[in-house]
C-alpha cells in the first residue's frame, strides 16, 4: 500500500518517504509540519487523481502551514428561519494583507492558517452507506472532542448553527470541505497553539464572518505542560481510523 505514491515525485511537494505511514489496511497518512500552502494544495489535487486508480484507499493529510489566509466559495448560508450575522470579507483589501492569500474551492469564507494548527485533509471517496459527508465531518469533530476530553477539556461541541468546533462561545476549529466526483479534499483546522502575530492580523478581519476574538486555542484553554501538537496528532489519527472502520 505504501507504493500508492510511487508514480509521482514526492520531492516536487517537499516530501519524502519519511512523511508517509500506513495507519491501517486501507489508510495512509501524509504528515508534514509547516508545509507551504500551495504545495499542499497541489498535493491534494495529485492525490485525488491517484485515488481514481485505487478508490478504496483513504489518505489523511495531517499538517500545518506557515501563516496564510484562504478564501472559499462563500460564507455559510442560514437555514430556513435562521439568521446568521456574518460579515463578508472585503476583497478590496487583499493586497494589504500581511500574509499570503489563496482563493480556493472549499466551502466557507475567509479563514487563516499558522504553524500552531492541526490541519486534517481527508482525501477519500464518499459512500452513502459507509462514510457519508455528514458522517465524515462529524467524525473529524467528534474525535477531536474525545481526545481533548482525555486531555482535560470538557464542554466542546459541534452542535451549533455555525459550523465548527465550539468551546462555549469560542471557536476552536473550523471546517471547510470540497467534493469532486465524490472525492473529498480540504478539511478541518484546529487551533492548538496561540499565534499572537496572526491574532493581531485577524483583529482587522472577520474570519468566517466572525470577530477575531471569537477564536481560541487548546493552549488558551488548557495548560499543555509537556504535551505537543505532534503528540495530539498521533492520538487523533488512531482514533479517526477507528471511527471510520
């Protein structure tokens, strides 16, 4: 199974074989911290092509990115009878942003990435009987809730009219998924460490249509002591594979 990527040059994406591991009989993990956003996006696209030749395979990209902004297809739309007070991103200020900006295919408005996030991009074929879109999204959140509960954080939920992982009125993780030919890409970004420089930049913006102070991080909620992002990612990935069995 580790030969899934044998037809491409991993070096083109700043990867090598040490970045790839097998999680179970049908799941490969590609892990790279502080990965250039454009290269990671190109790699998602290439992986989707390869998946057409091996549709039973599931690829989980686990990574973080340098500070960057991305903008999707548009803000979440309210359901019938709902009212969402979200602020649209002013595209006129793109040239003045302090970090790179990428217009991409996922759902959602403006969001942000930085090296202190855990980003999970599932590249897989959906199946309405075994792994639907809603089940995939819910499992990404549920596994984070379970793992963070073990670390001492109670009260997390994704049962909110606004998509995301919430700690009371604070947003801990964002979700933005795209689907082409039943194949998913993009995914979840969970704020693990604080990033004061990014937070300062966000004060002038409205990520996902929300005020910047809406966002929090695991580090702000919990005394991490010796716990690290990589520790969390390893435990998270094992739980996620089990959730998809």
